[in-house]
């Protein structure tokens, strides 16, 4: 049985953090981007951080942040992984990760004309540029930063790349089983698909999403 890792992004409340942990997720995302409705300040993260249990990773999401801004967030609690979602260059991602000594994933917003080869080439470029790079997070292209809650064409993800990527973009309780069964990604990342409203999670949706992913994992 394959075990797909699960990340719930956009945690803003302690009760949502506890609900996700109780459902058995692997990682929780905290958005340090002021224009996001799910934004938390480093100070707010410091209040939430003590509720993170062992072996559930805290992930910091950043959009065009400076080294100082990322360092401030990292200093406030157990951020195990950085997630870059802005216009950061390969060199900037590598430099920030090295400065704060944290591994990172890079969001790649998939356009309708994106090819499988482009995804592989992007992964190769980041891996060559930094020992802190851990993989690509594939999201749907929109003219904005962060998640759009929309699905892209999963067939663009090659069988070679799939076991190393984080699948995001428009995932929900309804499509999670088919998404995981088709793509077989290393991990999935969801935010709006398990919410009551922006920044407010629904514990029942979180549990149902985890069950839907595990149903795909159980398929041969």
C-alpha cells in the first residue's frame, strides 16, 4: 500500500490545527503572505506553534519575501520546510533556503500549454542550483499568487516525475481519490477544499479528504 503524504495549508486557528492532526495529516501550512486571506504573522504563528506535535511538519509559505522576513518566521516556531509561491528566481530560492538553513519546495503554476518536459527541466534546474531543494509543488496557473482552487490537466505529470511532486490545485473531497489514483504523487496539498470560509477549516472535510486519499492509496 502506497502512502501519499497529506498537507493542509492555510492554518490560522488552533482548533483547525488540532482537527488536521487528529485526522492524520503529515504537514500543516502557514501562510506568511500579507495579501492572503489565510495570512498569519510570525507572532500569530508563535502562538500556534506549540500545538504542533512531533512528526507533523510545519511548512512556511512565502511570496517574494526577503531573507529577513523568512528568518523572522523561522525564528518563531518549528518551520521544517519553506514553500515559495512568488516570482522568486532559482537563485533567490536557493539563497534564502541556505541563509535560514531550511529545505524548500517550489510552486510551479501549470499553464494549459505547459509540457511534461518543462516540468522535468524545472525540477532539474532547481536540484542543480541548491542542495536544499526537495521538489516541485504543482498548482494551477492563475494571474495571482497562492492557490486558485482550480484543477489543471493532471496528464501533464509524467510517470517519471509523479513520485517526487506535491499535487495541488483544486483538490477536494470529491476528486481526491481519482487524483491520487491517476497521478500517484508523493504528496497532496489542499487549502480551500477543506474550508467553511477563507481561512476557516472544516474538521469534517479534513477527515473526509484524508479518507479519500487513503482510499486511493489502498488501490492496487
